C-alpha cells in the first residue's frame, strides 16, 4: 500500500460486547498459557482474521481491482 502508517481510531463498545471480549481474552490466556493484557488489543487481529476469511469481500475486492 502507498501509506502503511497506522491510523488511530477511537470507538465505543457496548458494555456486553466489552464483557465478552474480556471473557474471550481470559479464556485465550488460559488456553495458551500467555497473558493477553488489555483485551481491547485483540480487536485488530480479530478484525484481520475476519476480513481475511470473508469470501464475499475477497471476491468483491478482486472484481473491483
């Protein structure tokens, strides 16, 4: 990409989603044996995986290029 500089984003999560994200981080930490730290830091890798696995998006992107 022409500009790979990170973009800072501020967002509001519904309380229930934040609780689920925190619980997810706790489960992940138990399963991997590694502390996650701030659960919010999981959002970027989760979004990356979601987008990478979305076949409809991949197809639409190929068509638009």
